[in-house]
C-alpha cells in the first residue's frame, strides 16, 4: 500500500485586508494569432477563477504569480 504524505496548507496566501483582491500575473498568448508571442497580463480579482475569466476568451493562459494587492506597495525615502 502506498504511503500518502500530507502537508498542511498554512502557506496559502490571503487576499489584501482592505480590498479583498489579489494581483494575478499570467503569461498569455493571443488565441486569434498563431504567430503571436507570449506577453505578461495582470488582472485584479478575488480568486483565480475570476481572474482567468477576465482573459480566457482572448488568451491561452499560464499562471505566473498571485500576490495580495497590498503587498505590491513599495515605500521610498
């Protein structure tokens, strides 16, 4: 009988507290142009399914990253 290893999911990202949104970055290729080069597309959404639905009609997608919106701010002196 195979051994099944279980890892707890404590590292799951939580959405930004203020907005409830994540920034999803995708590597995307236009469906309508077979010669098109891949490009980076960014979408703000509450979950992965909602983010994909915004782009899936026009692009073939591969998820690159998921970041809470508030984590993207940089402070400068």
